[in-house]
């Protein structure tokens, strides 16, 4: 870049239909504002793979200095990531992965670790290790995404050891959406007389299931567990007792931008950065709300 010019960083966001992504965009914009030599361009793919492919192709044509992408799904976005790398644009893959290792860096939470933490929580909530018993509904995120598979695999690595646990549904996906989870849960409530716990792969789906149970007058008999832990969303629901727990999944917005700038300034970056998680329950929810000025 010319000395008087800014680094142009293109960010291809999968969707802004989900609250976590709205926060993600806020985080990346806030970080970009702190960086005087950065011009951040954001494209919202509106939850459509075809639009996201076009958005990335557009960034490649514009010859951005770096590309950040949080893919809607793995398979459909792998080709354009390859294309960007071929065009010598450094690519930072955020949160959901693609089916290639040909990128500059991946930043995201460890969803297997999160799934295992959910498993530990669920086992404890339903009677403890070796004694856990109950009927569990798992509502999947997008089937074409790694986070959904990892959150399920981690969970089952722990929960399947408990012979007293029954898993009622067979890989039902609500594609991360609250309203679709509401529908899946409404059907599950009709089909099963006894449901003890719902694990939603994100908080909006856990909450959608809670609302369905509430509308059926059965929310008191069921525990709901989610992932994301946004202060103004999951943490509020935990604090109200609507969700029993959520597990923090920080957005990679700020870190993604910092890492891109680091690379553009000529420093080396690691291949993978793992963001931390933590359990959020009734015990620590008030503290988190206070820290965020929400209580
Ligand atoms: C938002 C979201 C989050 C979830 C993440 C997984 O689109 O569904 O709720 O944690 O994506 O990739």
C-alpha cells in the first residue's frame, strides 16, 4: 500500500440474522476504529452461501489487503477461500471453518471442549456421573458447519457414557434459528411425554425450545442449556432461570482484526487461535450482567 493509504480489510459475514453475529460485527467495527491505518469493509451474506461467494469474489476483485471470512457453511465457501489465497490475499477464517487448510489463520472457540463442558453439566444436572438419567433433546445448529458437529461430538463423548440417558431426536437441525427450534420442540413435546433436558447448539435455539415448552405449560419440568453466552441474551435468560446454563463462545471480531493488522505490519501470525469458554449459570450470571452494565 502507498504510505498515505490505509490497509483495506474485507470482512465477509455469513449473516446478521442472529444476535451473536450482530455482536461480532460490533466487535470488529470497534476494533477497526482503534486502528488508524485500517479501512474495514463489511459484506453481509444474508445467510446465503451464493451471496457470500459473490461477496468474497467482490473483495478479491477489489484487491483487499486481507480477507476475513466467517463462513455460512464449510463446503460452499471453500472454493472462494482457495481463490483468495491464489490471488495472494491473506485469509483469516473466523468461527466456522472451510474444507481446506490453505488459509492464513483460523480463529474460533474450541467447540469440542464446549460440547464436553455441556456434557459434564448435563450429567451433573441429571443425577451425576454413573447415575445420570433422563430424556434429552438435542437441537442441532447448521448441519454443514463444524461448530455443530463439534458441539455434538464433544457432548456425546461425555453423555453417551451414561446408560441412563436417552437421546430422543435423530440429528434435528434448526440451523441456529430460534423459530425453527421452537417448531422442533413443539413436535417433540407432542411426541414425548417426558423430556428432562434440551441442549441447543446455541442460545437462540435453547430459548426457542424453552418458549415452545412454556406455551405447552411444560417449561418447569425441563432444563434448557445453550451456547454463546451473550450478556444481553443468553446470560439474561440464565439469570431469569429460563436457561439452566450457557457456555461462552466469544466472537472472534476484535481478535480477527488485530491479527490481520499484525500480519499486514509484517509480523508472523499463528495458524490457529483458540478463544476461551466458561460455564455461565445462576451463580455467575449476575456478576456478568453487572460487568456489562446490564444490572
Ligand atoms: C451465529 C451462530 C452462533 C453460534 C455460531 C456457530 O450465526 O449460530 O449462535 O455460536 O454461529 O458458528
